[in-house]
């Protein structure tokens, strides 16, 4: 793992909440970085992803992570060697299991089956159970910078969003690269 791509470090550094952009191709990764994302998330192998961005990569897919700096792991699974483990949890029971089995430094709090407002509330209900000193990433549909700021005020360290609207959610103009 390169120091410039160390996932948890990039999420924790700087002021404010980090935006992690889920991307489908190398061009989208490049654009997410230009718009201010702190990391990108991928669900499958993307040719040229490493040369397209200097951002750390979070593997959301199944199987062995490809080109990733961090990878989601579910309670009951074994973390992959050589990448940071990000515990994927959907409820209080999974969070407790993840703490007991994995003791991860990073949690991806997800409310997959909830509607927009309910999803935000569901992950915020899990947040107090994340131990101090651990990083918390919300995987919820956000539609505005105000929602991102509300997650930040609640104590979230990052939010995972679909690529494309990163600059709007980060709250500043894209950077010319």
C-alpha cells in the first residue's frame, strides 16, 4: 500500500467529511478526483484505474480485491491480506458481530432497503455504537450538500456516493488537473 493511497489516512485527513465516489470506469475515477473526492469505490475490475487516479481504492465487489487499498468485509468473512478491512454493517447485530470478529478500524454503515430519509436515519442510529477512534462511512443516498453536512455534524467521517456529482457534494469547484 502506497502512503499516498492509504485508505483510512485519506479519509481521516483534512477538515470536513470525505466524499468517496463509486465509479464504473477509469474516466469516472479521474473526474471524481478532479471534483474533490478523497477516495473511489469500485465493485469490479477496471482496466487502467491505477493510472487514472492517485486516490485510494475501496473494493466493494465479491472475491479477491483487485488493485484495492481497502476492501469491504462482512461479519463471518475473513479479511483479505494486504488491504485495509472495512466492516460492512446494516444493523446493530452486524455491527456487534463485526466488532467481536474483526475489530476493524473502519465501518461502512449501510441501509440498503430503506428509503432516502429513512436510510440516513438508519445509519445515524448505528453511529453511536461505533467505538471512538474508529472511522464511520455512510452508504446512503444523498441529494444535497446539506445532507452531507448533516452527516458530518452527526459524526460521520465519510459518505459513499455515486460518482458524477462529487463537486456539488464536496462543496467547492472542481480542481484543474
